[in-house]
């Protein structure tokens, strides 16, 4: 019998859609793929304005859902669900957390799930939040693939700003292409046959080690430290901004602006220093960081890891 796979995702620019198309492209004839894209009822405009972009932080971090457009998920006996999503502000994107809190997410109940992330490079807290939601839904995370921008952290920040505020993903005169590199998007096809083989035998325990062996996740210890520092501040600011109202409320704009200024200063002025202290910390505590890297590359869930 054919293996039935449900692919669920949201993609604002289409990047994650491409990643998922390539992922299933080399699965053999013995698979039946059903793809469903979920979208918010009111779309997030792309390219973003600076205001709409930073104003989306509190609801991303606090996982406050928005209504989704009606979708039809064909009723089938799915053997596996592939959930594609992206982090926004170190958290699951608003469309993703909305989906996971909606009735549609019941399709995940009792199912093996593989998460596929298309990110800049900071995705740890988002994945911990998704792991927790999958648990609540009684789904079993069996595999995870993370595609990130492999350029230097500051370069990837500049290119993602260019991409999000102008729509330009391609390389420009001084900067490389934004987001996940085209070659990596193509190469994701190599994971398809691995997933298929495991799914045929339902040997789910073997999946994540096999995916990691093929390079499914790269993770630098310094990014763990930087993300832990970042999410702490985001959580505080999210609550502070929401004291002045919901997303789009003009009353909260001064606080959003303050957040934007502090974030950009933190990134472009302080980040060489914080990057250096993070590197030192990871060198002095190598075995602790080895453990953390292994944890975040894995599929287990422990509370408060970040
Ligand atoms: C509002 C917003 C916030 C983002 N925050 C992060 C982040 O915290 N970490 C990260 O690695 N990428 C971040 N990204 C990049 C996205 O995760 C994603 O890679 C990119 O938006 C392309 O996704 P798409 O397929 O939906 O177009 C952010 C993007 C947006 C639009």
C-alpha cells in the first residue's frame, strides 16, 4: 500500500513552499502526497513596512493566534505529517501558532510528524514551542530538518532586511542572496528517500539519526547563547507593548519603535561584543554546549530548555 503523507505549511514569500516541493520530489511512486497550505484570514503584507514588521513581535512571541482562511484537509489515513514552518521573532510564525491552536490541527493527533524549517538561523525557541504544541496534540515528533541561511550572522541580517522590506531575495551588488541558499533548497531532495524508507517500515526511531547524518541540521553553540539572551528580552518587551493594545493599535507604536531601536542597536552595535562573549562562554563550557547542541538537534522535549 502507498504511504500517505500530508504536507502542511505556510509560506509568505514562497521559499518554504519550494523547500517542501523539493523535499518530496524524489520520494518514489509508493508515496501519495497531499499538500495543504494554511493562511491567515488577513494576510501579512509582503514586503513589510518597518512598522508592520516590528509590530508583529509581541503576538509572535506570545503565540497569540489570528483567524485562518478556511482550508480543506482531505480525510485520509495519513501515515506521516510533514509540518513546514518558519520562525518569526524567535518564535513560531503567527500563522503557524494560529494553525497549531486551531481545530484543523486535530489532524495531527496520534500521527508521526516531521518538522521542516526555513529560517535565517535562529530557530531554537520556535522549535521548542512547536514541540510543546505537538505534545499537547498527542502527535509524535519523529524528525526535524532545518534549512538556514549559512552566511555570517550579520550578513544574513542585512540580506533578510533587504528581502523583507523590498522583496529582493536575489544577490545585489554588495550582498549575497537572502534566506536559505538556492543550492540548499535544491539539495533538500536528498532527504526524501530517507524519509520514505523509514516510513515504509515505520522505524521512526531511526529517522532523526539518519537525517542528521545527511546534514539535516547545522547548529553553532554561539547561536544558542545569543538566542537565549534574545528571547528573554523579547518576552519582556512583548508584554510591555501589549499593555498598550493589540497589533495595529497606534497607541502602542512608541513602544514598538523603542523595541525596534534597541533591537537594531543590539544587533549592529553590540553584537560583535555579545558574539565574542558568547564564543568565549561556549569555549569554556564545551561539554555543556555539546550536550545542548545534541539536544536542540534532536526530537526530544524537555521543558524550559531555553
Ligand atoms: C516577521 C519576521 C520575523 C522573522 N524572525 C526570524 C527569526 O527570529 N529567526 C529566523 O531564523 N528567521 C526569522 N525570519 C525569517 C523567516 O523565518 C523565514 O525564513 C523567511 O521569512 C522566509 O519564509 P517564507 O517561506 O514564509 O517566506 C523572520 C521573518 C519574518 C517575516
